[in-house]
């Protein structure tokens, strides 16, 4: 099972139970739980498989997600049967309807192939330029090995590449191949005020049909934390809080003001008995990151292009103490990062690394923890050669191999 991800706080220090981070629906899916107030990852209204302990970059993964509470159809058409959500003022949000032709201009649907997971995901994005720059959430394309983008106003589909991402800000910039003459969205970077009418446009439930969910701004400059058990929490700040019937698949889509201009990017929503709260990244903040990516200015948060990929998954230190290190449930006394799994066909697999082995050195850097392994690997680029040293779980001997790091999926 992958760890559940929940919005656990706000600027007012209120705890939001039953958070549903809304994004790309992932297929294939298992039968969801209908327990109310349970959190789900943006891309996963149902559980999805990535490997129990990580994502291939040498860091902790997320476990199985299940839908949040509240009435609504699942991606297979089923209903949770729990009371429907209302807005933060106690009134039910207006029902979502098919987006009008005007609302669809510049909006795209995104389908990502998650090659190492044998799954696909779906989300939303918006066109920024005639030659095919597309803005979306990082989590919409996270773990993608191939991305297809459809311009819904024309029905034309393009292959997309990733120009850059900021995982902490949940922003990704894509480029459509061989695109020209596209109509971009119109941006309004002047900000919004409480009570202002807004409409979220998105690929609701990943169906490929754009839907408009009307609502209103309930607060600005908000902070929320999306937490995963046994993994570091991710905090987003400066958010627009609004009431609207936002669902899985809407992530990365535009939030429009009353004139049809984009004021934000849908990124998260809570759905629990008696309340619904949606969040959007302020478009001004998102565009600052877009500019940084376009200028090729990488940083500790902004990754230009694709990351280097080793192909090992590891548990967090607390997981390792729980016994994923070896068959006996102990990680022993070797200092390093114990591998929970190795993805077939990756540099790690070709080097002979196996689950239970402990990585002790990358290049000239001694590795003392799983977090350090992740950090060190993040400093390399695809195509670079690096020497990996590890202790074999089966023999206890030290082994070394030089690997060529692959171009990884979106981190």
C-alpha cells in the first residue's frame, strides 16, 4: 500500500480532514474504499502501483490512496453514498457543467504514461504560447515516461516534453512538439479578492471532456500542507482558496475570473462531510516559475528538463527500521541506504543491485541515509557516469559498479 496524502493545515492553523488532492485519475485501478475523510493523491482517485517503497530515484514512495468522503461518482461511475459536500459557508456549490466553447479556449487535457508503473494518468493544463508552451501541475505529470496533450478546442493531440518542474510549488512547464498557431489562455496577474466569482475548468475524472465548476473566492494567501505518512510533507503557500465542485482530473486546469481570464491553477481540494474547500496556485506565482524555467535557471527547487534516474526504490528511515532491509526484517548495522526494490531495465538492475542491498557510496560521497542518497543522485544529469558502491545483502561483501544514469520520468 502507498502512503495516504492529506492536506493537514492552513494559514489559520485549521486542520482539514478528508482532503482530496484532485488531479489525474490513474488507471488501472482497484476497488476504492468509501471511508469518509480519507485522503488521496492528486493523480489517484483510486490506488495506483508504483512499487511499495519508492519511485526509482532512491527515495520514499507513496502508498495506496483511496477516495475522499462525500457523494460523487468514481471514475468507474460508482458513488460513495455519503452526504454531499457543501461550500465553506454551508451552502452546496453549484453543479459542474460542460465547459462552453469560450471556456475551453487554451485549455488542454493531459494523459501521461507511467511506464515504470504500468499505468496511465490524466489531468489538465493550459496553453501559454502559440508554439505550444503548456502550464500544469507537477503532480499531473509526476512519474510520466511519455506525455500526450490534446487541445480540446481543436481535438488535435501532441506529444509533449518537460521543460522544467518545481515539485515544491507544484508547477510544471511542458512543450508540445511541432505545435504552431495555438490560441493561448489570457492571464490576469492582478490578483483576486474575497467573494469574487471564479470558475475552475478541468478534465473532470479524466474523461477527456472539459467541465466548468463555478464558485467564489473564500480567502487568499492561504497555506496548506499535503502530508504523506512516512514521507516529508509538501507545503504550498500564497494559494487562492475557493468553493467549487473540483474533482479528480481537474488539477493543472485554469481558474477563470468573471471575464474569462486565468487567475489561478487548480491544485487541491478537500472533500469531507459537510464541507468542500478548493485551492489554486496564484497565476502570478506560477508565471514567475515559468520564467525561471524558460531562462534555464535551475535551483534547489526548479529542475530543468528531466532528472537522472538510477532505478532503485527505498523506504524512509522509519520504514527501514520496520524491516524492509532483508528477509529477517532487519537492516543490519551497515550504514547507508537500504534498497527496497530495483526496477527492471534500469541502470541499477544492469549493475546487479538487488533488493536488500545497501548503497554506501555514490561517486566520492559516502551515503549514510536514504535521504542523502536521494539528494546526491539529484545532483547528476541523465547520461552521466557515476560509480555506485554497495554492500550485498546476500553475501555481506562490498561491490562497486559504474553506471550511466538514465533519463528518468518526471520526479
